[in-house]
C-alpha cells in the first residue's frame, strides 16, 4: 500500500489553525485504551463512541473486496470533507448513481459537520481516517494510535448526527496489528486500497483516468481525494471514470464488512 509523501503541509496548517479546538476535543475524550505489547490482548475502550449504540466487532483483516461481487468496484474518497470539493464530488456521484465510502479525518469532520451530514444523507458510508492524518502513526506508541482512531470515531459520529464510521483507513496505509484490532473491536473494518490514482499529486485528469484503467485488474478498491488542495482533476476524472466503468459492466458497491 502506498504512502503519500510530499504535499502534506496543508495538514500542518489545518492542525495549527484548529489546535485550540482539537486540544479541547482530545482532552475531553472519554477514551482510554489498554496499553501493552503490540498485537497482544484485544484493545478495549472505556465507553461507547455512540451513546446508546451497540458496537459489533468485525474482522481485523484489511479489506479490499467489494460487496457488489466479482465485477464490483469500490469508490473511496479520502481526507475530507472539504467545503470546496466535497459538494462537487457528491454532485458527480449523484449524477451517475454511485455510492462511495468517505474516509474523513476527525479535524475535517469536526470543522464541517454539515458536509458529513450531506454525505450520510446521500447514502454514502463513513470511514475513520484518524484525527490528524499522521502517516507515521504506525511508529508511535499504542496510546497515541488509540487516541487518533477513537477520537476521530467520536468526532465523525458527532458530526454526522449519530452515524458511526463503518471502516478505518490508516493514513498512508500506516496500519499496525494493534490499530487494526482496535478499529475492528469498534466495528470499523480496516480498509485498504488496490488502485492509488495518485490524484493527490495532481498529475492531470488523463493520468488519473489512465491509472484507473491500468491498475483496476489489481483489485476493486479505488482511492481518490476530496481535500488537501485543488481537486478539480479528481472531479473531472470521476466524471470520466464512473460512466466508463458502468459501460464496461462494472457495478459500484461498498467494501465488504
């Protein structure tokens, strides 16, 4: 799984601008996790992220498969929501009748709760993408991983009006045995990808489309972004990719749970 490298400076700016809010949110978190040897006992949380909601554990293996079957494709959208680009992505998905999985950071969800609700209202699914999108969190202590995952779960759930994320995608693919087990214990299936469109690097719409066409045989889960800068190439690529895949007989689904 690819790690997104350069161009992440925007997250530092967002984190800095939102530091006061984030520190309060993190400090007020009800979560505490059992620290220990990585991959050891099942991680546990001190309270439910959804008041009154029952959480059913799911498999801790990283999922790629689609619930739409052998010709299924999963569209996943990372790093938002963003007020400039998420509505445009939603419009394209609506135009072609496609449902997607939105992997949101806690900071972005907390900042733009109306957009989180728009995503849910349109029938898409939510995915926990950590609080701050730290692509090096697999090198950090388990207590830090726990806070990033569980605080993001809480922030997204609150922003959505009570709808919990169904998946957890580690920033840059920075999964650990601990983080996978923790997410799965909270009902969030670890979510990978097969096709990294590299849209984050803005290589051009043609290049994004070509990557999808070339790499789709690798598996059904496609990675796009709706935040982090100018996403106009992503929007235009989706306008071309979605009808093209439909014409080729693909069906759009969600990652299996």
